[in-house]
């Protein structure tokens, strides 16, 4: 699909255009999340259109673009809500069958709507967990921005959190923290409840309740898997694994350390060389973590990335620094260099 190609018959307020800066930001978000192993859309291309755009949150007039996005699907939770709003049972049933056939063929059960909802609970809880492990705040998690495949997409006011702060927000308009870092699982759970509400048109409530009730447990399992993957370690047993996750979260919240630094320094559960955070790792905040992690230690990573002085990150100041040469002198070299660095990190994560 495209982003920034203008209005459609279904457009609300706005001109349907995309600023070039917004397109560059989406390149950076999709590249970084893909490298970190998230289920995300990809950016195929960006075409500058030459139209001046006026935006309240950017110096204007600003440059415009059309972005070509790759997804496995563009069917959103809101697509089901629309059919429910229109009370079109036949169309809703067809959409459910289409989604099951093309995006969730393994989902089985006597009630197709419940089978699809169960799939959505699994993919939605997984996405929320992946956001946490990545230290990523999407910014706008409404039903128009949640894909039935569980792929993250449509990156507007996103940010990576500089610390493990549950209250950290990405969008300047999110005054109440609705989509804050620590509430993203809550937001995804709300979304699957809205999907269930739409599916009530064609399915009984008793068939839809079990998947909804499974969300918290699936999220906790997905969070553990995502955190362990980020650390590059294997699970051991339920009690020890839960204790390690608690120790990690406590250490990150209490110390205020940048999460990217932590994941980088402790890859495979072992320390390699000196780090600017060594004093923090020796503090009381990390006492429980230090006691548990030796049991999980694996062979140190061998990719050269892990010998770098610092991790590859994507904090807001870096985003602005990459945009500045494009805006000022049309110099894209720093952006291309950053994309190459991100992909190198991705190779190291997969090695």
C-alpha cells in the first residue's frame, strides 16, 4: 500500500499527504524494528513529490513524499468494525472467512469468528510484548492501526524510550499516557475487545469469551520470550524464568539505564569487556539480576557488532540528526549509513 497519496472516499480530516520527514521516520522505524525481530511492515520506497505541505508540528512549508509500504495484509481491526457498524452480517462473515483463509489458515474451530479472535489475541499479545522488548512506543494504537496479521505498521509519532519508563509517551498529543510505553499491552488488549465487539454480530458471546480471557497469560508468555530473545538466552524453567524477568524489569526501572545499553552489554547473559554502565551493573538495582543470570549464560556472541563500543540505537535526537542534512543540503548519506548500521545489528541479532 501507499502512504501519502492523498485523500480517498473514506478519508476523514486532513489532506492524506505525507511529509518527507515522516517518510524518513518510517524508514528508520521499520528498519530498526525489523532488525530487532519485530513483526513489522517494511518500507519499499519513498518518492518525493515536490508539493509544499503545511503542518502544525513541522517547520512549514515542508517537503512531501509518497511511501510504498509492504505488508502481508492491510485488513485492520477497524475493517471488521465497519461491517458491524453497517450491520452487514454477510459482509462481516465473508471478511472473517477471507482473513482466516489468507492470514490464519491454522486457526481452527466450529466458530470461525472465535477462531479469528483467538488468532488476534495471540498476535496482538505478541506484538505488545515485542514493543516492550524493543523499548518502542508506537504512539497511536487504535483499531485503525492494528493489522489482523499482528504486523505493526503506520509509524507516525513513534519513539524508542531512553529508559525503562512505563509513563514514557511518543505523541505530543497523548497528554494522558493512553499509549505510553507501559500501557501498550493494555492498548492491544482493548483493541482485541473492540474486535470481539464487532464479531458479536455473527458469533455468540460464549464463543468469544475464552480467547479474550487468554490475553493476559499469552502476553506474559510472549513478553518472556521477547525479553529472552533480546538477551540472546534460552529459558530454563518457569520459576527461574519468571524471577529473571522480574529482576530485569526491576533493574531497568530502578537504575534508569538505557535499555539498549543493557541488552548490548549482557548479550547471551555474559559481560564482555568494559562498559560505561559497569558501575550501574554493580549497584543494588542489579543485585537480583546478577544473582540469577549466571545460570543462563551461554557462549559469548561472535559477530563483530558485539565488540563495538556502543549499541546501535534510534533515540529522538539521532532521528533529528539524520533528518537535518536531508532538510538542509539534501544529503542522504548519513541516512544510508545508519540503515547499513541497523542492518548490521540485525545480522548480529540473528547470528
